[in-house]
C-alpha cells in the first residue's frame, strides 16, 4: 500500500491491499505533486512533504483493516527531507495508540 500524489501516470491508488498474511507494508512518500515527476532533483527534494495529522488519520481505518489480514503491519515514511519522516512516524504512532486506547 502506498500514499503518494494522485493524478499522474505513475500514481498508485491508496487502496488497502494485503498480499501476505505474514506482513503488510504501507509506504508514505508524501503528497508533493509539484516535484513528484520532476527530473534532475534529489530524493529529498522529491519527497519533501510533511503530512498533517488529518492526512495521517485518513490512513487509520486502512491500517486497522490491514491488521485484520496480516500478522504484522509496517509503516515506512519515505518523506525523507530533514526530520519529516521521523516526525510523521511519531505522529501516526500516537494516533494509533490513541485509537487502540479507545478500543474495548
């Protein structure tokens, strides 16, 4: 599963597709449409995108669905500019913890 800019020939839709009962993977590339297919730039420039908490929260139902189908679900942040990936990883971890705490 992947989150990336939509509307390009290279875009992959953000569908929940689990292909292994052992491991599901979600890659967060960011949504920087301006640089997505730009030539001659570094990966840091291409994936320079800091997700908002609302954008991350959009993925919570998909991640939850994936946990029903796979033993492990890994989230990878490829928005590799400065500390964007680690910031968003901490934010989505907190969102998931809040979601889990609200469960009975």
